[in-house]
C-alpha cells in the first residue's frame, strides 16, 4: 500500500462555503477572465484547461486514497465506515498529506457531494467536460450532488440549454454564478466583463436546463455613488431569473485588488456598515414574485440571519435588518465587533450580558491602547492605509 505522502492530486484554492465538506476535483486552473477590480485571488496566475487525462488521473488517485481509508477502517473493525476517530487520526497524522485529509473529511460527511474547481470549469469544451463528469460518476456511483462555479458570459454566449441539459444528465446538479450586480454601470466599473442582459440570459438558461442555480450578490459593490442603482438593478435582474439561491456577500477590499487604488484616489467611495444594510434591505424589498432561497452564509456578512425562502419569509428577513437598526449605538458597535470575532451570530446574542460585557471590555482595552483599532478591526476595508 502506498504511503499517504505518495498519493496526491491537485486541489484548487477556493470553494463556496456551502461546499465545505464536498470533495474538490480540479477540472481547470485559475480564472479565464481575471480582470475583476474587486478580486485578487488569481491575479498572478494563468488560466489553464487541464487535459482529460490529467483529470482522470486525479480521479483515479482520489479513488486510491478512498480505498486506502476504507481499508484502514476495515482493519480496525469499523466495516469500511469513516468514523469520527478515523477522520481525526488521518487529519492529525503528519504522514497523511492534504489530499488524504480532504478525502477523509469528505468520506466522514457521507462522500456524496463534489465541487468541481476552479473559477470556471465550463470554459472546457462541453464534450471534454461531459467525459470527465461521467468518469467521476462511474468511479464514485454514490455521488448525488456535483456543483461548480461558472461564468455568466460563457453560458450566455457559448452554451445552449441543450448543452446544459446534457451536463445535468451526466451528473451536474448545481452551478454557482458570480452575479455580483445587475447594474451595467457597476459591472463596467468593476470590469466584470458581463452585462445585465447576459446575466439574465445565463440565469434563464441554467434554470431551463433543470440545473440548480446559485447567484452571488455583493453588497457594497456600487459604493456610495451607485448604491441604490446597484440594489434596484440587481433585484430587477434576479426577478427575471428566479434562481434557486440568492447568496449575499459583503465587499471586502485588500491592498492587492485593483479596486484598492480606486478607493485611495477617491474614485470609489466605500459605504459604511449601516449603509450596506440599507442597501441590502432595499434589494430584498425589491424582490418580487420569485421563490428563491436567500442565504447570508459567509462570516463577512454582518447579519447571518438574513435567511429564508421567498416570498413567504420576506417579512421575516427584513425584520432581521430592522432589529439591528432598533439597537442603540453602543449595542450596534458591540454587535459588529462581536460578529467580526465570531462570538456573536445573532442580535439576540446581545441578551447574554456576560458575553456582552466581555466583548465591551475587550473593545475598551483595545481603544485605550490604540484609538481607532476597534473600527479598523471590524471594517471590511483597509483602514489607515486609505489616508
């Protein structure tokens, strides 16, 4: 039997939070567009389409690791099951590499979900994509969910509904699309390389194919200048698509993003946290006659409880935002700081006075040592570097 360090396959840098326990299989490397002003993940890399042979070899390697872990379980009398103790043993064993840890976690959580990497696997030739998809399903027949990122422009211009239907039949169950904004002004400013019309066409094609659709909307992407237009136009486009999921993300800026220089020059005015919430409320309030599930499943979002199915839960979702604005200034500050630390998940958590006091004391100690440090800690944007 090969040792853990000898069996390895490629794993890309990211996946959606909802795919935390999915197996990661890399069909393409990096991003084919790679010009978005709000992203720095792939800026120093080159997009590559992996060959069918490379992908199949990785799938075979994953199968080898899978079988090794199963044999370890059998040897311990666990019937081939990946128990919690076995998964922990593999994850803590220095002789087991990242690939072993990834497969062990996947097996522990059922071994049924797969996420195809990287940023745009549908850039592959459709026939090649289908061949790799089918090989994956043949190798692991128990897989019942396969998802991937995809780019709206490619789907709108190059893929037909029939192409997507073939992918669904081969096993593709969900596509994650970086919608970001429905405003053509915002999309152009951010160099997204797609128009609102293409976003709508892409979404409607995916829905027509029967593949689940998850659209990502970035709060704050319109800055202060286009805040309302960003909210309204995004809602207009989403209303035309009616995706299965609307996933909220909050704009976070780092020094390595092209957007950073636009902020420094004053060309882009960053909204404050409460401005972001007003924008989020306007967007959700403008969603009409759709049945999407709204998710705020990212630690960067202030209000995780923005969650529910439209149209029935719309009032409940809006009430989450309204409850925040009912807090006084100190409570809002404590909540923002506690949320950033991961100590608070809901405004209701502020009722825990022991926790509230601990967070408040931490904030006071930080401020006494370095004035302005609390605000810098909770901001999704560069702080003093803006000066």
